[in-house]
C-alpha cells in the first residue's frame, strides 16, 4: 500500500535492458495515481537502459521524473554522496 506516500523511489539493477523482473511483480497492481516516481539503477555499462520508459508503462498515473540516476555497480559502495545530492 503506497497511499500514504507522495514520492516513490524505485531502485533496481538493470537486467537485460530493463528493471529486474521482480519489480514488475511488485509494482503492477499498485495505484500510482498522483504519485511522483524517481528512479535509481545500478548497471555495468548500460546506464538507465529502458527502465524509465518501462516504469512509465507499469506505473500508470504516476509522474515519473526525468532525473533518474544510474550508478555503475562497481561504484555503488562509494556513491553515498552522489545519492544524497540526488535525493
């Protein structure tokens, strides 16, 4: 139930050009009407891949912001400051 939240953060690794399959299972039945969605991904070279478009497709009614953050997996452990600035 995400009804109490205005902003929803979706974080996922990139799997074959999109979010992890488990993300679709977790998101597909939620009501995103009027919610703001921000995306953060980890990857090893594909950047955001198709995640923004796929999140827009699955999170119907959401305002998916264009400021998504892609962090190379090898840099994840040293990305705290970058993530804090983004949030």
